[in-house]
């Protein structure tokens, strides 16, 4: 049984930081390299970054299955859409329907804000994730290159899904 729990406490944020390090190191090193992974973990997935993002209106959630934390997600309400900032599962938990349940949770969360659209960015070389999002009804709306400092960029697609 899977459940999604909003993260409010320092111990929960530390769990998210540890999950990020594990998931990102395994998944993104082959896509963007060790140095950029480390840079992005420090800039966007560290305890300090999480706390700062929460102050800026982001909401974080832990994804649990059978009493274990298997992933996390983060969203932020925008004017026209719910921005899905992060959705990550441990490699061992992929392909079991957890991602679909998490995306349904995000859809319902968007509806609770009266929003009709979900928006996200995904690395152009993250082909498995792109395929999963497309299978869930997302469509590519644009291509962006975002300077994130340190000599690095995020070379992403922006995907959107209109909620029925």
C-alpha cells in the first residue's frame, strides 16, 4: 500500500535530502555527469534548498510504501497551473505503478487549487521519464535552456497536461 504524506518537519526534510542524493546519483550521473549532479543536489535538493523552497511556496511530500520512504515530490501553485517541480522514486520502486499513483495525487492536488493544468520540466535526455509523462497525457509545450549558475544549464522540455 502506497501513501503520500506532506513533509513539514526537519527529520522529513533530511529524509528527502537523503533520497535525492541516492536517486539523483544513480539516475542522473549518466545523463548530466557527476559534477553537475553534485552541483544540482547542493543547489536544489539540500536541506537548506528545501527549506528555502518551502518558504517560497513549494510543498514537499514523501512517497511511502510498506512503511518505507521510496520517493518524494514537490509542487508549487502558479497562476495558471500547478508546477510539478520534483517527482522521484527509488530505482527499485519504478515500474510498479507508484509513479502513476503519485501523478494522480498531483492531478487531484491541482484540482484542489482550482487549477486545470500541470506543468513540469524534464531533461531532454531523460527519455524514460519523458515517455512515462507522455503516456500519462503530458504534451511538450516548449524547449528551454536555463542557466543555473556554476557554468551549468538545464536543457529541458516543458511538458503540460490539461486536467479534465
